[in-house]
C-alpha cells in the first residue's frame, strides 16, 4: 500500500500553485459580437477570460489562477516570485493591493466577467489571443517609434479618396484625419452653429452656444477637441483633453459614438482614448479601462457615475484636474436648481486640486476652457408651466440682454476664465423652423382615442411623450392591443432594457421603411416609441416623422427638446400636442406666450438690433383637422383596448404585490393567510387596501377577457370606411372602385386619399394665409 501512495504524493507536490492576481494583470480578450445583434442587449465592450477561478476570501471577491498559467500578461509574469504564497496560506492576509473589491456579485453575473475553471487545453489557446494590454514600461522606446507611423500603419493610402471639402478647409486648419472622416460620413458642409463655433473654440476662449435641435452641436464642440487628441497623439506625457458631461446615459453613449466616427484612425491605435463613463454599467470595468495607457483622454460622462469614480480613487481627481476643456452638453438641464448636485461636487474637487498644482508650479492663472451648449438658454424656459404662483415678469429689451442674464445665472454655478463668447444661431425662434407644430383638442378622458386616431390617419415613425410612467406603460399595452407595434422607455427601466427597447424600435422602424420603399403599395403601419422625458434631450433617433405630446410638458424647455426629436439633420417633422380644455386655459396659454417670437437682436457685432412686433400666442399653432366620422368608428375599438390594457396592468401589479408579500412573509416566518383578516382591520394599512381595491376594480374575469378580445379582433378585421359608405363603390366624391383597382388612396381607410400630417398642416397654413 505504501508503494502505491508514493506516486500520488509526488503528484500532489508538483501540482501548480494557485495565486491571487489583480484583475488588471489578466490577459482579457474581447468578445466578438455579430453585427446582427447590434449592441448585444446593452453590453458595451464585453470581455472574458478563461483559466481563472473566482473565489470569495474574507468576504471579498478575488481572482485565482495557477502560478504558471498563461492568462497573465507577459509584463506581469516576471513579477510573480517563487516566494508567492498559496491561496490556502494567503486567505488570511490583509494585503489590500492584491484583493479586488466589488460592490456586489451581481456585476459578475450580468456578463462583466466570464470565469471558467482552469484547464490545460485553455493554456495553448490563450497564448494566441490578442487583447487590450497595459503598456509595459520597458517597451517605451519601441512605442515612440511606432507612434510616428500610426496613421500609415492603419490606413491603406491607396484606398483614401481625394478630399474635396472647400467649406470645411476654409473654416479652420483641420487635419486630414478629420476631413477624411467628414467626407466618409457625407458631412460635406458645416452647419451654421459649426461655422461660428469651431474657429472660436480653437482659439481657446470660453463659448456659450445656442442652436436649434438637430443642428449639429455635437460636432461643433467635438471637432476641436478631437483635433487636440490627434495633435497630442505623439507626446509622451499625455494629460486629459476634455471632460464632457451630459444629463442622460443615452446621450452620453450617442456623443461617444459621434466622436469615435470622426477619429477612427486614432482609435485603431488607442481604442480607449475616447471613453464613456455612465451609470447602469459595471463600475469595475470602467475603473480598469481608466488604468490603460492613453485611456480617457476624452471622457463623456454622467455626473453621478463620474463623481462615484472620483470618490473611489483620489488619483483620478489629480489626473482630471489637469483637463484642458470642460464641456456641458444640454447645460440648462445639468444646471437647473435641484438637478445634478453631483456636478457641483465634481467641479469643487477638480478646482481645489488644480489650484494646488498651480500654486506648486506657479503656472498660468487660467483654469480650463469652458464650453456650454444647448437648444434652450432662456430664463423663462426654466419656469414650470403648472406653477400657480405669479411668476416674476422678466422683460428684456432684446435677445442679447436675455442671454446676458442667462450668463450671470450660469456663472453662479460654473467657472469661466472670462465672459464667454455668445454664439446664438437661432435668436428669434426657440423651436426649429423645420418643425410644424399643431394642436389636437380633445376631452380629458379621450386622449387614448385621439392618439389612436392620429396614428391611424398618419402612419409612420412616431415618438409619444408622457409625463407619468404609468401612462407610458398603459399606452404601450393599449397600442399593442390595437395591433400597432409600440415600445417603451422610461426612468424605471434598467439601462440594459432601455437600450434594448431603443434598438428594437429602430429595427422595427427600419424594417417598415424598407418594406415601404421596396413596395410602395404595401400597407404602411405606424411604429411607435412611448417615452417619459428621459428620452427628450439629445437623443438622435433617425427617421422620426411625428412627435406627440400625450401630456403637455411641465416646462417650456422640455417642450422644445421633445419636439426636437423630429426634423433632425435638415429634415421636416410634425409636433402635435393633445390638449384638454382645462389645459388650454393655463399651461397651454403660458407655453405659447413663452414661445411666441420676441424682439430679437442679431449676434453680428456690426449689425443693429431690429425690433419686430410680437406674434399673438393664439396664432402660433394651428389646429389639426379631425374627421368625426372616422373618429366615431375608432371609439369602440379604443374603449375595448383601454379596458384590456387596464386589466393587464392591474393584474400584473397585483401579482407582483402578492409575490413580494409572500416572499417577505417567508423570510419572517409569518403565515400570510392567517393574518389577512387582521391586516384588513388595521388602520395603518388603509392606504395599501385602497390601492389594492382600486387595482381589483380594473381586473376582469377570464371569460369576459376572452370575449372582449374576440370582439376587438373582429372590429380590427373590419376596414374603416370614409363616410361609412358600404354599398355603392362608384358613388360619392371619390371613385372607390377606381382607387381599389389602381391601388391608390389611404392604406387603412377605404375611400380616403393618402394623407400626410406635414402636408396637411402646410395646406392649412396656405389656406389661412
């Protein structure tokens, strides 16, 4: 027996030792995502690694691998000495530098890390995989040589087409990288805000830019900072170039994508030079990416996540205090009272550290260049429309006085080197001239019906905004019951689900557009995205034809940004407000008075102010014509779909409440059934009971639900007829038989001509004139 045990002991002795390693020293490999999956359900930059175990040591998550494993980076293998202790002996160690802390284990489960057990077959495969690596200090000399030929290495000169962009080349001294990207993206000429902003920004002065939605503000500040990135690429000691703050996560990712598209050759060498740091995604991965060489030279972030990163690592405060340019996109939203207190804390941290560095180095008294951009910079726009108190009447002689008042308001929150240069390309109109506004008057309880009427009469890609999340949920179910593809996005959704919903909406819209283009005679359907104000700012959703305000917005600036989701990049669009008589007396009146054209002044220093007579607010928005015969045919469908939607939402809510109650009772060891009578008699639970009874009243028994769905499906199968004509196809003003044979007329309404909301409003305006 002793002879048989000897070889086993020998094997145990030669078994590779397990060691704890820092996650930044592992040889991560990117996960290839097929093009058909787009953003892979919301995952950005997913990476994985094989041959690593995840173990919890003293309540902390650690990464464990074999001492001779190939999962370590080459530059770190030499640092693992023979005196490295095994995992068993090191479990009680208090060394903070080798233990990786996680906020919780959920980040690992969501796909940030894919840890598999160690196997010898993975070693051979791992050695051939290239991944993003930290630069080895021993290779600095070779890197400097490579940087000189970075563009020649990544670009085939024969494939570059000649650049013919005279308006861009005359605007500013732009690099060939920028010009080539602009030509490839078909940006053949700069917009008005880009013409006026780019030369001034490149001079290093502070700028406040105001332009209508969809006018190219992102590239107005993006091109100058990308030029800095390109010019500083060959320098050894790189400091952060720009910090860009946005109010929403979706806008941050959109800005990141736009900037990456105009500097692809640079990113081919250093893919993390432009970095997005937002909430809803793994903070551990963001910390790791910031450690890479040359990473985060341009950072696009939401204030909450960026402040969290600064407070976790004080070295980041010192690093980003040296930034050259601070940019605020949608600055009015970032700096409103009660919003984003994190931003003020970030500025305080960076200013304190920057002043320390300036005192030690006796450098320039300047801080950073500050750029602020938005579509709305009016003091009046920040007032809530529903406010019952008397708002102080602010009267300005001209638009320049108003902008000066805004600057004073902004200077109390952020710091400028000097008074910023005002660039206002849209002084007279706050809503883009490409947007045709309209008003839909309706009873307060029939918003759903009039919304359904609009989508039936004017099919297309539509974005609907609601003030309440409950309204978003109900309207989504309501439209799906009516056979209209509808998707939702609101602040209660996780970041992953928001991105997924946006992607599905874009795919459905593109699919319908392709069908209509290939077969013009096919039935055109509406594709709808229903959103709260989380999607109101900055999002560039292509092809949105209509914006419907299901509720009037709470403030005027929200209305402007909502409407700006259509008519982008020079296209035209429609913005329709659904308004009840009660709203027209208060909020609507205040909204239209604020938006009515004011006396304005040109931003050209050589021109004189021009006074213009204000337009009465009653004449600024036309009514959308409603055909009552078609509306009456839709009413019963709308009623059934609404009741079914209420039932579905109430049933789901009750089910969630019951599951939560049972789970809580199980954890406490309480019998729920025995305590129901006591709970019902308790005065402290009156609110919960009322809420439950309210939901119960909206539920319907299963048999009735089946009958209602059958009735609704039957109604949906019956085509809508104009003037209810059913017998004589050739009678009336329109020859129905001729239209059917020649496949003309409206796709959803028999006997009705094809309609377009934009053309309808244009025709009405001509008749009124």
